[in-house]
C-alpha cells in the first residue's frame, strides 16, 4: 500500500506512515485460474445444440463449456434427462452419447462416452 516503485520519487508522508504503522507489507500473488488436477480444461462457449433422450424426446440446449471429456449444458424447460443422452452440435462436430453426471433445475453436466 505504501511501497513505491524504484522509479517513483521519494514520498515523505508514505515513509512516515510506514514507520508509524510498523506493518510489514505482505506480498500476495492472486490467480483467477487455479490449476486443478484430475479435470480436463474447460473452454467457455455459447453454442446452441440438441440432446435426445433414450425415449426419443429432443430438447434444445445451450452448451456453456466444453472439454475433451464432457460438456455443461443449460435448457429452458423442466425435463428429466435420464442416465444417458445423445448430444448434437454441428459447429463443434458433436454427435456423441453422454452420461448425465449431474442435473439441477435447468442445467446438467454430461460426460462423453468414448466410442
């Protein structure tokens, strides 16, 4: 807070405040991206796709993020997906079966089933 860079002029007030407060200036490094182990990196996206349930019901969805192992989707009507769905999105060349890992109201996480 009171620490000046090397190229900045001497500031007597800041120096006096440092002496009065007698507080060490802590150095913190913050990162908005934390390295996670065990998870594939996700790419944020906003693509319109379709899921097809095992019963043949087609539901329009929005793909919110995609990784090499799965996708997070959001949908706008109340539907129970079941345990497996077919996800299709042409621009990402997705046409693959996926296991429903979690589902909450209006969103779900899908894990691709390798073929």
